[in-house]
């Protein structure tokens, strides 16, 4: 009698169903400051893929993006975590924003596998861009005291800058600090500004008409500079302006500290 299924007889290999794919994301929420890249995280495959896998990211906010936008895992490198960086562009408004990054997986046993989405909160930072323009326009590189200007520190740690609870600049007071050149029109975007004190510098030109947009401005002091030209009538119409100091303008450059 023939013996079948003897333990020495090779058995046909079982046709195993591939294990369903699974993706790990190292974080599901992060914060980024407008105009910056931040908050790197990693994406990893948990299960051996049957073929190459692509994971594509998409953002529901046009100002928020990921680098790279698409991750390629092969059957050889699938165990290696891949790093993603989130960037937030500078938008025109002055409010904080949010974004959700969603992922779509394609390929082999990962086709349509669900991947946890990423919640991104964006801290608006438009005033930082204005201060950068101010620094550039008034010879920041040769200021007497630069403090933390242009650093990554919060704006209220920059020399002579005060902010409100939302991080918007309310006071900018740089007296006798070697400022030269002219005021940038961008200053008119700093809508929360209440006090602008720039006495005893060497600022030339005429104050930009855009300063007339600063409806919260109570004090504008630029005594003892080198201003010329007409003072825009819009400055006189600022609803909250109670002090406007533009005395003693010099027509020639002069030494600091006078
Ligand atoms: Ca903004
Ligand atoms: Ca915004």
C-alpha cells in the first residue's frame, strides 16, 4: 500500500495571501511659523511590500506643503524611515492658519492602505517680514545696536520691539541707533503698531504714505533725522495719532549721537 503524505515527501508551498500593508507616521500634528520650514517627521512601512510603494502627500492649504511631496519605498529600502519637512509660505493676511496633510498609498499590498493624516498649525508672522524690510531699508547691518534683529527669536526679543498677545508688533522704538536710508512702505502693513519712535537717526526721504494705514498709531516720533519732502496729509488724519514729532530735520548727513 502506497504511503501518501509521508513527512519526507515535499509538500507544495502554500500560496499565502500577502499581509496587508501598514504605514507609521512619527507624528500627527506639528506647528510651523509662517515663512519657515519646520517640524520634520518620518514615514515608515511596517510590512514587507510585495512591490514598490508610493506614498503621495496632499495639503488642503496652498501655503502649506511637504518636501518631498511623494515618497518612494522599494522592496529593498522599505524598512528605512523617510523624512518629510513641512513648510508654510508667507500669506498676505495676519491670522494664524491650519492645514491637513493627507496621504495616499499606492502599490502592491499597500494599495489604498489608510495613512494617518497630519494636522499642521501655522503661526502667522507677517510682522516679521515687515521688520526684515525695515532692517534692510534702514541700513541694519551698520546699526549701532542690532540686538536680536533677524534672529529666529520671537519678535518681542528683538531690540526695542514690543508685541501683543498675538505676536503682532505694537511698539518699535529705535532712538539714536544709526538708522540711515528711508522707511519702507511695508511698515504700513503693521496694523497693530501703536508707537513708532525713531528720533535721532539719519532717516531720509519722506515718510511713506502707507503709514496712513496704521489706524492704531498713537505716537509717531522722528525728530532729528534727515527727512525731506512733503508730509503726507494721511498722517494727520490718523484717527488715534496724538503725538507727531518731526522737528529738526537735517539736510546733511551728520555724526551719530548729535
Ligand atoms: Ca501672514
Ligand atoms: Ca495667515
